[in-house]
């Protein structure tokens, strides 16, 4: 099979794991053609690191050799780069979120459909071993009828580790739009579309301080332009209700909160899911996975929780897995497991929660999506 040529736009922190996986884990289906960034030094660094060429953004978008743009820019640039890519006839796989407002996201999905192209946004972590194992447990009826779900992303802010955290506190970012996609995508791939959402949100601190001593801006302050403690409730069409809390106002990393990050309650049992920001439960220390299991826990009735071994592949950091699936569909047809309708639905859910907090009313969902097909062990490109 002829590999699908990928052009990467955005050579910041997240680009490293994508490039590593595309040039090794998914190199049977993906070929990294070139990379670009408005910061030419960043592009040159990644090009040298992975043996690819660095070009300008305009040149990459115009190059007819490129079939897919991997959009790893900052959130406020997602819509603009993705739209330009679609207009030049290229498929788009973007980092989350799809866009920073609903109209822009809807425009991208409509434009892709009009041109017969694929567009979607991360995360693809739900295709990993952890959440795929949990999906099979739920579908096999081991917890009975799903009733409700609870998610917690309770953390200190990225100013503690990110060298340039300001963009994460601007409109279109914040803890909900930055970390929420992992939780809302995971739940949507388990329970399907939502019919309404409700939210409460607040901006706790008017300014933030850069606390990473590796940053040239160490100890400098910058304004906070987003809500930083958000509680969102979701009513799914299937009858499941869920609650997800995201915050950057606390004093510890999210994996040290002591709270189960994602839990599903059923009529016959309870399922604790792995961190939806990972593929199999692997996380920063002390959560590095020493052995299968330990991150999926199943409790039947009033019994004790038992560790469930992961049943499928991709337990390590496999960012790019969704792009590989898209590439397979480009060559063979079909609908990618991450698709524009699902990405737009998740975006509307998050924006609807923020809107609900301001209006004091439920946000009734305009969009819908189909439940994505599971991956399990069906990996045709491997």
C-alpha cells in the first residue's frame, strides 16, 4: 500500500511524540513529508531530530505531494490552518479542540464534507488499550445497564511546567477546552451523543505566574482570560447522565488528586477507567505502568474492586493512532473512528457548558454523532 504523506504544521512540545510515532510505530501507513512552523528554529529542530525537511507554512500548504495536514498549532490557530488545508484539497487531523468556537468548527466540518475530505480533532486516546478494554466490558454487560459516569481532572495549572503557558489561559483554551476533550471524547465513544449539557464555571484568579524555572519568563505574571474551575453535567441520548469537573486552581498534578479520574456506574457493577489522557493508564510518575492492569478496575455488586488486564494493543503513548486510522480510510474508504461530526459534537458540549454557566439554562445540543466503531484488535494498517 502506498503510504499517506503527512505535512506537520506546528513544531512545539506535542509534535515530538507525534513525529516519533509516525516515523516508527505507524510508518507502515504514514510518511512524514515535511514540517513547518512560524518559528523556523522550532521547525528546523524537529526536522533535524527526525530526518525530515523543514519548509515554510505557505509552501507546505501549497505542496501537492502532501495529502494530510497534521495541525499541531496553538488552539487559536486551529481553525485558520485547518480551513486553508481543506481549501487546498488536503485532509486534516488537528490537535484538540477542532476550533475555539462553534461556528468555526461547524464551518470546517461542512467544508470537508463539501470537498469530500476528512477533518477531525484529537484526542485518539480512546483507541488505546485502556479505554477499548473498558468499552468491551461495558458492551459485554459486565456492569449491567450503564447509569451514570463521573470524571475529575483536578490539577494545578500548566504554568508549573510549560515554558510558555500564556496561550492556555486565552479564549479558546483553559482547563475545559484543553483537558476536557479527553474526558468528553471518551464518554461519547462509550455512550454516544448528548442531548443537553449544563455547567457552572468561574475564573478563580485574575492573573497567573510562570513557575517553570526553565522558562525565560520565570516568575512573570500574565492575565487569565478563561474560566479555570468548571463543573459540567451531560445528559446522553441513551439515558446515561455524567458529571465532569476540570480545574487548574489546585496545588497538585491531576494524577495525584486521589480521585478516580473516570468512573462508570452500572446497575450491576462499577468500572474505574484509566486516565483518558493516556492510552493504557500510563502517566507521569508515579503512574508509569509496571504491568498490565492496575488502571482498569471492576467491581461487581458490592464486592471488592479487581484489577482487569488490558485486552488490546496500544497501551503506550500512541499519539498518531487516530491519524493512522484516517490514513487507512483515505486509501480504502470508510469513516475514520475519529471524525468531524464527533469532534464537533465534543466541541459543542464543552462550549455549551460554558454558555450554560453564563445563561443559567441548559444548553440543548444542536449537533449529534454516531458511536464510533471500536478498534479492539482490528488494526489493518499494522
